[in-house]
C-alpha cells in the first residue's frame, strides 16, 4: 500500500516538474520577437474561428441562414 502511494507521488511530482519546465520554456520562447509574433498571429486566427462559430450558433438559434464572415 505504501509503495503504491509513494510511486503515485513520484509520478505526480514528475508531471508537475514537466509542466513547470514547459512553462519556463514557453516563457523564454516569448523573449524572441519572431516567436512572440507567431503566437499573436496564431491567437488572432483562433479568435476569428471562434467568432465564426459563435455567429453560426446565434444564426442557428434564430433560424436564419448563416452568413459568410
């Protein structure tokens, strides 16, 4: 029983260290201007896609035909 708990704790500790490492790598990656610009462009395109989906849902609820955006 104790060995299982200890192994689970080590697994969770490894997962948390990996998440922390990914956070630091992504933060340091933002210091390079080209990677920061790529992320901004990517987030804007994701935002446009989300806006289109919301417009489609609103139009579907109203029963009106969907307009191309």
